[in-house]
């Protein structure tokens, strides 16, 4: 478990945080609107859920990295 946490701390840096945040924000705000215009309601809901999942993962990883003193 400790090795996994150390690996995550090494991999999760500012660039990965920014990538997840930008992708999650785009997927949850802008992309569903475009899909709805094309008539793809179900795909729009899936896309919004994926974006929200990216944002949640990003937030959880940020909290883990900042709270653990390793």
C-alpha cells in the first residue's frame, strides 16, 4: 500500500492535475451541449458523467497528495 502511495505521489504532479482538470471540465460542460445539439442525449449523459468522474478523481488525488506527509 505504501509503495502505491509513493508511486502516485511521484506520478501525480502539476501537469497531470491540470490535464485532468481541463479534460474533466470540458467533458462535463461543453461536450454534452454539442452532443445534445446533434441529438445524442444518451451520449451526452455519459460524457457528463465521465467529466464529473475526472473532476472527482482530480480532487481526491490532490487531497491525498497534500494530506499524506510521505
